[in-house]
């Protein structure tokens, strides 16, 4: 295969919507195939798009004041939809992501200290250990094509396992990835009945999801048992130690561990893939990262201190998160009628705040389809806070945002310092969104060690 690179100012257009005036049935079908195609063209131009979805009003919001109202000023009025819970609960149970009210507040207070700024140097050490091990393996590939999507997913899984739970996932990693990927590809795709039936009424696919959940929880419980058996007095204090001291029953503990393992690596792994993909298609940007990283120490003890010096590398990660946000949409249902930044939201309306749309909105960004890391460099005019939401915002902002940014920045720096990264084919790579924003196929890359 011949290595291929695109020009230094590559554009990444929006996939075209499959229908111009979609019916409820058409929208539901598209959401089950590629949710990015369910956003109509006008969503990338207008403040608000309102349409009907099986008798219920669906509101796509792009007005910053409206988004701030829903996510920050009045979040208690907006709950997750039944369809969202159907899709995520088999994987996450009642862990942090899907919990509500006082239960959510308690869980967040428990988890937050382990992911706060003071832990970043420790996390950076774990990231450096796992990344250096991967680079050693990739050097031994001898120029053979590499699937960086798979490599980044396993790397992210290794990092979250070791840094949060002191777990080596070498043994169980393949099974974890097999179950997560299989769920996303099949059972994670919504069907028409998932949208139409009330949550207490199971759809035919829910029975298969229940079977999946039994296998999934059994694997998580096996991980927990092995972690407990590792010797508490010898194991370092980590997030598992904090969780295990809480008075949770085994199922709730399993839900929390499953949530943190799944959410902690699935989105970060795909974010690292997209950053490497963009670098591989923009050799000028790759060389600028390499020049920034060349004099810096990314070793195990120095990674945390080096992180603030990776200014351009971090900007590349932030721009990759803009073009390909792993969490492509936030969907909420209004409990009561509301006015959000001047926009009327009826009771029970489904509100969509979609980073995929916001990050490519033509009124909020100059040349939104262009890959331009300078948007995030010091001195650049910052985007409106509600126009850039790779981690959400408000009380339910992603608790692992700093962890994810640290991980993606250090991994991109280390990979670029070690290799020239090129694509093996010019075949277009299109984003597909089901649970996260994935490539439509795993493209291959050629890694040439730098001298």
C-alpha cells in the first residue's frame, strides 16, 4: 500500500442529511444507522430548529443563551429521555452518568477527588507508562500497517484500568472491548419501539440487552473480585479504594466501576484516534507538534511537569474534539414548560444540544469545516463558552474532562515524537455516530520511527 497524505489545510465537510424533510420514521431509522445524518442542513445555520417526532416536539438548540439556561441555570427541569436510558443502562446501570438527584450528588462527591487537578501528575505517570509500552510494541511492527483505532482504544482502557483501579487489563481487556464494541454496533442502535414505548415497557431488543447486561456485570464483578484479592494493604490508594468504602451493594459498586471504565476510555480512545487521523492528514501540523515535543522530556517522572509546555499539541487535541466530538449530542426532555434564552420549550419536548452541530455551526465559527488548531492557541479569540462543548457544561459537565485532555495531549505528543504518521490509503474516513463518534471503518496507518 502507498502512504497518502492530504494537504496542510484539509477540510472536513459535514455528511449530508439523508432526507430533506424527514418523517418521524425517517428520523428514527437514521438515528439507528448514523445519528449525524439526522440533523437537517438548517441546523448548522439557525439558532433553533423545531420539528415533530411521533407527536412530540423536538428542539435542536444552537443559541448560546438558551444552552446556558438548560445546562447551567435550570438543569433540574431537564431529564434524560427514556430512549437514552434504554441505550445506556445495560452498560452503565445506575452509575454516575445515569443517576439522578441526591444519588447523583453523592456519587459525584465520591468520585470527584480522584479526578481533580491535584491528581494530574499521578495520572500523567500512568499515561506515560502505558504509552511508552505501546510505542515499544509499535516500533517492532517493522513498518507494517497499524490499526490506530484499536490501539488507542486498548491504550485508553489500559490507562483507565491502571490509574483509577490499579488493574492490569491485559487479561480481560480483549473481552471488555469485545463486549463494549459489540454492544455499540448492535444493541446500542435504537429501534423505532425504543422511541415509542414508555421506559417501563420492554421492547423486543431490551430482552437481548438484558442478556448482554448479565454477561457484562459478571465480567465487571470478576474484575472487582480480582482487585479485592490483590491485597488491600499492598494496593495503592486509588478510586476503587474510595468506592469500596461506600456502603453500596455489589450491584451498585459494579455499576460505578462499569461506568468509569466504559466512559473513561471509550470517548478518550476515539478522541485520540481522531487527533492522530487529523495529524496524519496534515503533515505540516504533524511537524509543528514534533518540533514542540522534540526538546521536552515525556518520561515517566517528567510527563506531569512537561504537560503545560505542550501548548500547540493541546490545541490540536482541542480542535480534533471540535471537529469530531466523541459525545456528539446531549438529549434532554423538559419536565415542565420553560423559556430558554427567549425560546419557548413546551413540557415533555425533547431538547437536543448537539456538539456535532454547535462545533460546525456557521454563525458560531469561521470556516467551521477547516482543521485549524490556531483557534485554541494563546491569544486567539476564545469561542463562546456554549459553542464548544466536547465535555458538556454545568453541574453535569464530564467529571473526567481534565483527565481526558491530559491523556490525549500526552499520547499525541509521545506518538508524534516517536513516529512519522501516515495514512496507508486515500479512502475517505466518514464519522458514524451511534454511542460515540466513530470512523465508518478502521483506516490503517504506517508509522515510521523518527531518527
